[in-house]
């Protein structure tokens, strides 16, 4: 896969465009990091992080959990959303207010007003974890954007085109950055290169990615 460097590191408060309807809001989540991390710890106690299987039977290198009305799951039967945690058969934890407020504000800042997410996928990366290029297409419609919050170790986000073979840009994402894409860019392929680099001063050798969608 050929990649291009889209831009170098930027300062908090800057907005950098990845596409017609795709932005990175640098440091947008920094004011609420403490509340976000406390909420993630609480979600983890009720629906613990786990490594799910792909439909092909492979174990995902990224551990995940969910909150909200719907949660994204994967197993040999396919990718889908579920109202219950398959680990214990109970509903996923409710989406914390700090989550939904951040998602609405980030979406509005990127030009998508009225965003009301009903699904929040939380991914936990350790050194070496990666996420191959994919589309977010398990939702019922694609009119709402995707809002993705980065916490912990920096990562290299791959933002490609509407075909898997299209060139992908390398986008550095740091603690507190929020990426938002929708509209013409909603179905662009994206992924994360294997996590590498120095540990984060607070989260160590971990990256937490909190992704909001309107799935139902």
C-alpha cells in the first residue's frame, strides 16, 4: 500500500482537513480527559475489554468494549451491532453524558450539527496493535458522521479513499485529538498502523480510541 504524509504534527486548537468533509480537531478532547478516563474505567468494570474474533476466525489484536444503546461486535457469524454484551447477555453500559456531549460538540465543530450517537465503540491498543484498512458500514444509514477520540499513545491514522486500493494518507493522532468524517468522506477506508513509539505519560504503552456512531 502506498501512503502519503498528509501533514506534520500540529498544536492543540488547530483544525486540519483530511478531506472535503473530514477534519482533525487537535486537542479538542483535552478539557474533559479526566472525565473520559473515569467513565472508561467504569465501563470496563461492567463490560470488560476483550479480543473478539473476526468472521475468518482470527483474534483481533485490538481489545474492545462498548457503551450506548448499541454495541459493535464481531465473531465467526460476522460484524454487527447488538443491544446486549455477548459476554454476559445484559445491555451495554449506558453512554456517559460526557461522551455524548463531546461527540455532539466535535461533530458540530466539524460541520455536522444535530449528531446524536447511539453507539460508542472503545478500542484499546497496546504496543504492536493495529487495525487494518476498513470501512465503517454496519450502520443503517451513512448520513451521520463518525467521531473518533484519541487518548494515550500517539498513533498513525491511515485515511484512504472509497476503494481499498486507493492511496492512504498518514495522519498523526495524539492524546486529545478528535477526528471527524462524514458526508462524501463517510465511507472512506481507514485504519491504524502498528502502535509504536514512546509511552504516554499517563496511560503508558496504551492508546484508547473512543468512536461514536449513529448505528440504529
